[in-house]
């Protein structure tokens, strides 16, 4: 997946705040003992892909939606920074290039102050374990293929990017400050009828 964006001016955000990025759903997951056990195994595997993973099932009264998020820079596969007046890479055509300086930078920092509001950030994220077309996981060791409807029911998925007050451990929607929230809707879901599918 490739994403191109600009960071908006955020005068109310702490510049030292971590930028979090990941996925969430809107309603709590309905997990029985078996499903929760499967999720626990999957999360242990997912945690190997980035530092600082934060997870919630949405089944507590602390204002958290069900989510899996990481500090942004630890999750990015590649990143290109285009200064004002430049032309960002075309999305989806080729793998993104990257300088050694940016490669090192993305391994070390995720603070909001890292990102300039007048530059365009083109990022790529890679996973061989989610098949968005069929709405399943694939190739997970010991699990294989799992239908996401089993865990999310008729819910769509949201890509989210946000900050929290420095020191805050609970990812409460009331205290987090959103930078991005994009819905990913599979055609099998009821709400898909509201949209025109372009072949």
C-alpha cells in the first residue's frame, strides 16, 4: 500500500508527541474464548513487524476503539519527502525510492516535529498477510487463511493516524488528535451498496 499526504498545521499538538499509525474498527469486537485466543496468537506474530505496537479490542470502558497501531516511522517500509514545488512519486507505479538518510531516520523517530507542513510525504507499507480483495488474512504461520468477517462482522476498516498527549498510555478517542482517518470498505459489506465500484 502506498500513501501520499501532507501534515496539517497542528498548533494544539505537542511537537514531541508520537505519531501513531494503523488500523481500527468502529465497534467493539465480539470475541468468545476461541476467537480471543486466535487474536492473541496473531498479535504476537504482528508485533514482530514494528516497534511499540499498541492494541485494544474495544471491550473496556476507557474510550478506545478496537485497533492495532504502531509509531509511524517504525512501520513505514519506504518514504520519499518531496519539498515545496517538487513533484511527488506517482502512487502505485513502482516501488518507492529512498535515500540512506531517510532509511535511517524512519528507524529512529516518530515525533510530530519531524514532519514539515509544507512537504509532501509519500510512504509505502507492505504486508503479505492481508488480502484486501478477499477480506482475509493469508499465510499466517499456524493459522493460514482467516475470514475477517469472523472477527469484524459487517464492519469496515479505517486507516488512522493520530497523536496523543505526551505520556498518555490510553488511546482514548476523546484525547487523541486525529491527523487522518480513511475508510477501507470491502464490497461484501452492507454499506458497499452506497458506493459505485469502478473496474
